[in-house]
């Protein structure tokens, strides 16, 4: 009995990859617009460089936080892409949903910075991250369970590694939402822990794969 594989439509994996990179670049441009640069009015008011720099520190820290979160999602997205040989329409629709919420990161991040201490805005920020994580889970699940999408046999260790990396995102977002409900400040910083866990997981998994490869020899 032969297993039917889905045919790739007019939108290829290469097209989706290029669109994805374009959306991420556009999102970073939107994010950078939230960082205010000196203007003519600042010069007219004789604002000192040191004073202006101190005023910019919260915006710069907000930019770095959001930039690293976007970089994390970009990495996870192409971890998934690397395992695929082609995409189908269902994957494409899921991916469009993912990209929509990626574009919202600069908006939710800026609102979080401007309305610091507002639990509703904090919940909105974490909810945006949660939805991105959910779309990533559905993309990955659809990719590895649809015959013909993956280009090669994926070892179970690699599947579990990528799955863990993806689950770090919604778990962190849910923790952020819960912390926001009890009015704990600076809940956005929880994603630094997520990035650290992602890096450590990748490092130890890579070492494990290398050692298992040597053992087989």
C-alpha cells in the first residue's frame, strides 16, 4: 500500500522562505521606529546629550528585548523550514497566521513600554507571544505528520529537540500572563530565560548528537 504525498502548489518553499525573511525585516524596521532619535525640537530646547541618552535607556532596552524575541522566532521558524522539503496549502495558511502575529510584536512591545505597569497591556503582549507559539506548534505538528512534507527521515532526538524549543515559547507566555494577572512588573524579561533555555538545549543536543554519531562508528 503506497502512501499518498501532498503535491506542492504554485507557492514553493523557496517563495515562503523569501516572504518570511521579508516580513521579519519589515518587523525589525517597525521595531526600530519605536526608538526615538534627537529631533529639531530637542535642539531648540537645548536638551543635553547625557539627558537625552538617559531618557532613551528604557526605549533601547525595550528594543533589545523585542529584537531578541523576534530573533528567537526567526531561528525557530527556520529550524522548521530546514526539516521540510516542500509546503502545502494548510502549512501556508498556518504560516500566514504566524506572520500576522509576528508583525504585531513591535506594536505590543511599544504599548508595553509606553504603558508600563498596565496589566492589561502586559497580558496583550504575552497573548501575542502565546498565539505565535501556538501557530509554531501547529506548523511543526503538520509538517512532521504529513507524508511528503519532510525531505528526509528525521531522527526522534531531533524531533524532540525542536518540539521542546517550540514549547518553550507558549509556556513562557502563559507564565507571563499569570504573572501579569497578579501585577508583577517587568514580566517581559521572562523571555531572556526562554532564550537561555533555547541556547542550552541546542548546545547539549548538538553535543549529544555528535557523541552518538561517534559511538556508531
